[in-house]
């Protein structure tokens, strides 16, 4: 796939990834390193707290990024960088065995005033499980080179 | 440390964690799983793109969560859950060998209208490196049980 530039993105574009299944072992491994709260690392304790083990929201975000980077619809020219998120929500938890897929919608595309060779693409990320429950929703921006640069 | 309840948090409280050093190996390991872009996984390619390897912003977020959970100032009663972020930014990148510490400020504490036994604490997370550069800044809310519940 050729590199993408700012000019390749347009508001209203929608992309959807294949699903990725997350295991109990991976949920625990991630949380032991980064978010070792009982509902993320201890299946027995999690029964009382959240009706069973749930993934750290940061793991859900990392899995969303995996879907974004590997889905085949995002291949920007080198130098593209995430700037941050305007909002990030976890409406439903991710549980062992869930199959997550990403739905991405381009919300806006604008040249950068500060960096004439680049522009900013703002996307809505919606991560869904196999029941179409939304497990993550965020609006996030990335800086991408212009083709003319 | 005893469990914390909503009544234990007050706007203006500030907490700071000890630092945690992140290695090149850990940066690459995280990114190979979740965010395998050249500037996160390939030190040679990263030289041209970002002047050397930089951590995935989602790794920086996960390391921030590690500091939050293990610093000793956050030990809520079981059932506390992150609701999401109002904003999340990565003003400067994290590089191998950086020592990250978290500065947390409680912005607001309010009872929940929907869940009478709980309330919402909104915090500003600021993650700093050894040079006091800000590598992550976010405003994020968590639901926490009331003591009277």
C-alpha cells in the first residue's frame, strides 16, 4: 500500500477492521504490568466486583491501536504522529474471549497553520465487541504530511 | 492503607509518585504488540523520523496508570472504575531511559445523580520525565463508592 498523505483523507470516510480476540491470559499480563487492580488481574475477586475479569481500559485502548495500525487502511508517510484525544470513553468492559473490531470515521481534515507541510486529521474511533456493544469510543487527532510538501 | 471513599478526595489535593524508568526493550515490546509503527519499534528507522526511538503514546498512558495504581495514594474501595478522559495529550515523547513520575491533582468531587451510593472524582494527570518535560497530560474521571453507602 502506498503511503498516505493529508490529501488522501476526507470527512465522512469510514473504515472497519477485522476482529481480534483477546484472551484472559493477555488481559492479566497487561494489567499486571500497568493496571494491577483486582478486577483486571484476579478472576476470583473480579466475580464480586465486576461479574468476572475485565480488561484495563488502557488495554482496550492499546488493542484499538493494534486494530488501527494493522487493519490496512492506515499507512501514513513517515512522520505522522498522534497529538492526543479530545475524549475517550469505555461504555462497556472488555471480557476474556471478546472479539474486538475497530470502526473509524474521519471527522475533519485541515492544513496546519503552524506546520505548512502538514495537516491534522481528526477521527472518531469506535471499538465494538462481537455483540456490537461499544467498548471504547474516542475522538483523536493525528498530524500527517501533505503530498505537496 | 485503608480503602478510600468519595469523602476522602477534595479538589486541590496533589499527589506525586516515585519515578519509573522505561527501557528500550520495553518500548519495543509494547509497540510490537499494540502500535508497531517504525518510530516505536525500529531504532534505526526512528533516527530519521523522530531523532531516535519514542514510546507509543498508549505505552506512556499505560505507564502513567502503573504510577497511579502503585504510588500508594490511590486505594479505593472495590468497585471503583475509570469512566473515561475529557482530554489526553502527549506534549513531548518518551525515549528509552526516561524516568517518568506522575503528578495528580484532584479537580472536582461530586455525588452521582444516577448512582446514589457513588460519586465521581475528576483528576488531572501530569506525567513528567527527569527533565520535568510533560510527556502526558490528561483529565480523567473515576467513579468511587461513598463511605455512607
